[in-house]
């Protein structure tokens, strides 16, 4: 009773995933990392030398893929599995980052991922982040959030994230990668990144992590209460 779907969209490097995870944990909801799903598909295509521009390769790639999430018992963190193998570290590398927008722009790949995401969110009580969650995956989501931040801030955060994993990447290279991903994500024909009219916009450029989590949790609690009130009157 009163469980909702929370759709968080926005640009690369806004802290969508880490924020969505924290919101889900606070509310006792399930977190679904749609970005990790596209990264896993990208890794699969790179490893199998499949071309996203070749329809036969796309078909073959989608037939031979199984993406799932498991909680690591030691860290209690959710990790991504591709065909039974833990690929959490590998999908976060620059090698994957440089190709993910191209893979995610392929309509057939998006359709396959959207179907899987909709199945995962059917029972509600989920937080999902991505580029087209509020517009395509869950247009009926009770709470839609659109996260943004300036390019400099996003690049700095991404560099810090990579450095923590022992990956030293030049800030300018990250800025170029993010700007290109913004361009591809916003201009692609299949489910472009866009802010829905009913989405609450949150600029995280000058927000502490805890602040952006609290903002979304507050919005969620209001939406949950609204659902309860509606259920009580019908």
C-alpha cells in the first residue's frame, strides 16, 4: 500500500546512481541501475567485437545476454552480473564509458532494456535512474526527478570516482567524454534525454550529497502520502 515508482533522469556525472541508491536505502525500496544495464550491454558488445551499426550483430548480441543484480554479502552493495559473471568494476572503466552512448542509442537495444526495466518495476517500491525513465520506462511514475549540474562539477566528480578505483584519467578527457555523451544522449532518435514537464528539477552543482538525497526523499514522502490519501478516498 502506498508504494510508488521514483524515476530519476539527468546528465552523466550528476550523481544520479549514488543518489538513487541512497534514496532507495532510506525508503526501503529496490534500486535498479539502468545505466549499469547499458554499460553491461556495451561491455558485451566490446568483448564479442559486435558492431552496434550492424543489425545482425545487434540481434546476436541481445540473444546472448543476461543481466542481473546481486547484493555483495561483504559490502552490502548491489553489483552487476553479465552472463553470470560479476562485471561491476569492468563496466565503470573509461573503455566502456567511451562507447556506452553509441550502444544506448540503438533502438533495438533500448527496447530490450526498457522491457526488462518495466518488468523489474512492476510491483512498485523501486527507484530507477537513467536517461528515459520518466519519459519512456515509467511515464506514469508517481515521482519524477531531473538532475543536472554544470560540466566542471560533473567532470570533477567523475575523475574522483575513477581515481578511487585506481584509474588516473585527465580532467579534460573526462569533460570531452561527458560533453559528447550529453550531445548523443540529448539528440538521439530513440528515447532522447529530456526533462518531462512533471519532473522536479534539482541542480546538484552546489549541493552536498546528503542534501540532494534529503530533497528527493522529502519529495518521495509527499508523493507516497498523496497515494495513500487517494487510496483512502477511493
